[in-house]
């Protein structure tokens, strides 16, 4: 009946709008008044834009805004049936929030985290009611994107899972259940995709060529335009965490070099591409291209011409191979779940049916053969073929 959202930033505001649109009252909590005012103003501005386009009436705007109860106090969350936190993506910050929620939330309230990569089991352990904790990973902008990754912790109760799946329908999201692992389904796979994209820069490609090839294949956006849009500093923060937690995992340091120069993407007017003030068009940057060529030399990599076909295969098969591992580990229960994540959250071309179905169409024997070939090339250690993929390829099987 009632929802509370913690954090009125981009994510918190977007999440709130989903519930207002469905007629569910939301208590919106922030720590400072100015942050709260800013969040409310953004929500109102988003609705006003819809009124201008004739998609919404002024009465509906007023009715939706009237459903929000803004607050600076956790005590106002006592009656909420579902509480979603959308605070900074750091375990220490989440810990403070969940310990406080444990004190104020009513018994049986569902406590959800909008984390995109953190361990939901660790977050649940900050409370005395881990059975009530679940991950609800909304995608940005949360009021637009269809996908909702529902992350089931090892203690998450069945009724909690059933309830949030039902709620997802109510707010018109496509919900996919994921188990707990770093990055869940979508971000865990995209990490391998981006890793290949960076290796190809090192080996001879340039950002515009990589993006163009995968966009021609049908993706809404190539990896470098995507990264500039999301903010290159986000990937940088995840890689820094990786270097500590998995020192054995190799990455091209080319993206770190870009971030060290402060080129974080559209928000700073410069990333893998240059941007003109107030425009979103990605303009190839001579500075970045020169930096990439210099980096290859430094890394002792011999630059070569990389075909569009190789770009597409390495990017898409990186998704497929990681997807196969996700199925083996039981993180996703079926291949079509993985495909839904990619069709509704990551701009995978709809008519190709998602990475796993696309692999079935190409034939797993052909996919496996290509992966083994790429494993022989420089940076080939990034390709440990998933055993389930190898097995299905041998037996003429498929994921779907």
C-alpha cells in the first residue's frame, strides 16, 4: 500500500516516479533539506515536460505530486510496507542505512537495496531480519527503463520474492530474478564486454570504429558512447575495487589513463569523445586517439587492423560466454531471463532476441570455435570458455 524511498537523487527520484504513476503514496527521505527540495523539483520538472508534450494532464501532475510525503526523519518510515534505498554505492553507507531501517521499519516490511553491484547478502546481514531484504536494481533513468533486476539473497523469504515480483508488474517493469554475485546478471556480463572493447583499443581499433561496428549490428549505443553517458568514473571505481579484490584479473589500463586526465564523459564535456556545450553528439577526439596509440606502444602491443566482424564477435561472445557461466552457477534460472535483461536494460537489438538466443542462431559450435580462436590471440587469457557452452557446442545443443 505504501512505499518509502531513501535518497532523492537521480535514482531515488526516478524510482519514486514509478510508484506515483501507479497511484502508490511515497515517503521520500533525504538527509538535507536542499537535497530534498532539489529532488522534488526534478520530479515536478519531469512531469511538467510530459504535460508540455500532451502526455499528461495538469490534474494528473497535481495528483501525483500530492502522493509524495517529503521528510528528513527516519521515524516517518514506520508505516511503509516497502522501503527502497537509493543511496551512494558504497557498503559503509548502505550499512548505516540498513541498521537504521532495522530499528524503525515495522515487522514484515520489505527492505530493498537499489545496489547495482554490491553483495545483497552482506547488506541483509546488517539487519536482524535478513529474510525481509531483497535487491531491487532499477536502471537509469529509473522512470523510463523497463528492466528491474530482482536480486534474491540466500535468506530472502519466498513471500518477499513473490511480493516484489507482483509489485514490479504494478509499476510496469519487466522483472528478472538474479542470484547474488558481483554485478548480478547485466553488469557482470557487461564488464566482460567492456573488457574486450578496451583490449581492442590496445590492439589497433579506435573508439569510433568499435562503437560504429556494434551499432551497425543493432545495439542502441556502442561501449564508448555508453561509458561517456554513464560517466567513466563509475567504471573506474569498479575497476579500482577489482584490483584489490581480484589482483589476478587482467584489464587494459587504457580507461584508467583516460580517467586520470579527468575525462569522465558527457558530464565533463569530454570522455572517449569530445562534446560541445549543451549537445550530446559524440565527436571523435584526436587527443584520445593519440593517447590510445601511445598507450599501445607503451604496453608493447603491436597495432593491427581489426575488422568490424571481429569487433562484433568479441563483444557479443564475451556476453554469451559470461552468460553461460551465470547459468552454470544458477545466478539466472534460464537463458531467456538473461536475454530479457539485455533486451530491456542494455539496448541489445530486439530482432536478434538477446545474446543467448543470438548464440543459438549462429550455432554454439561456431561460437565456441571463435572463442577458442580469440583465446590464442594477444590478451587471450580473458577467454576461459564456459564448460556448459563447450559441452552444448559438442553435443549440438542450444541454450534455449
